[in-house]
């Protein structure tokens, strides 16, 4: 029972840190463009030079 006096404040501090990290990520623009990087992977670069084998 006494361990709860330690675990509850620690868990509340961790939840607070997680909420702060989420708010920081939202304010810094981490979630602005979710689809752009995914589509960039699929786009081919036609100007790539073939590797010459000797």
C-alpha cells in the first residue's frame, strides 16, 4: 500500500511530461503535413544515372 504513495505521483509526473511533449509537437508543426512525406517516397527521380559495371 505504501508503494502507491510513490507510484501515483511518479505516474502523474510522467503523464504531465507526455502531455507537454504532445503540445510541443503540435505547436512546432510536427503534424502539419502527414501525407506529403509518404507521397515523396513513391515519386521516382528520372534523372538518376545508371551505375557502370566494369
